[in-house]
C-alpha cells in the first residue's frame, strides 16, 4: 500500500475554483490507482487524516485530459450532469 494526496477542485462554469478538498488515502499501487482513474472506477476510500471518506470518482462520471507521471496525476472529471471538477493527485514517498 502507498499513500497519496488527493485534491479535488470544484469549478464554476468559467473554470474558476469555488471550493477545494484534499485528503490522504492509501491505494494498493500507483499503477492500479492510475488504471482506476482511466477506467472511471468509483472506488470508496477512507481518509487516513480527518474525515473526508468517499469515492475517488463519482459514479457515472467521465474523465478527460488525464495526465500523469511517476508522482503526479491530473484530470478533469465531469459528473453525470456535466459539472466539471479537477482532480490533482500526488504520490507520497
């Protein structure tokens, strides 16, 4: 298991940030986490710090503009009614 910092940015219709939340979660591996995002799998995760438990991707969402490397991931997520948010993830050491 590895720890990642997952940040979700709520955006308005002009892509301005209107809210944000970050949490630390554990995932089996970086590669499996990336594949979950690619496949739009809605996985429930418990926050290691605080109480921000929930799904990494809401059900019936679409992922666009996915970019990642060995330590970073970013993408746009469109929920079932088309509201856009941005996800930023950093793999801990």
